[in-house]
C-alpha cells in the first residue's frame, strides 16, 4: 500500500490513505472494546459465564451488544456505539433472540438484566 501511495495519481493515493486510516481505526476500536470488556467483567462478575451457559454460539459482536443492553443504553446510543443504523440494530437484536432461544414475546433486555 505504501508504494502505491507514492504513485502520482491522486485517486489511488486518496483511496489507500482512507483504507489505511480505516485499518488503524479498526485496531484502535478493538483495543477499546477489550478495555471495555475488562472493566465490564469487573463490574458484572460472572455475567458472561451465565450468558455462555445459555448458548455457545455467541460472537464477539453479540457479546458487545449484550453488554450495552446490560448497561440499559437506549437503541440510539447502542446503534451509535456499534456504528450501525437503528434498523440494523433491530436485525441484530432479532438474531440475538434466536441465538438465546427466547420465546417470541420474551423481552431481550429483561432477559439480559435477569442474568
């Protein structure tokens, strides 16, 4: 990428700079989440263990969503923190309900708070 940056064409240079910035932000974002997870586990001891007893198929993104729900954040705040739209957040919540085998009328937030 760095060699391509030296190319005189502005489009290539601009695109590669943007890609490099996104990669850097991704690493920073992951580091921030690891720090958040460490603090979250100190505050809510054994929560993730209880959660994993319900299902083993949770992804790291599922766990991030659950942690934010546990903190009683509203949908707009969660969507902003996860970098998704509120419509996408609805889909994420729906898929999470399925992974947790929740009944159709069962409230996801209430379930998470009860753990």
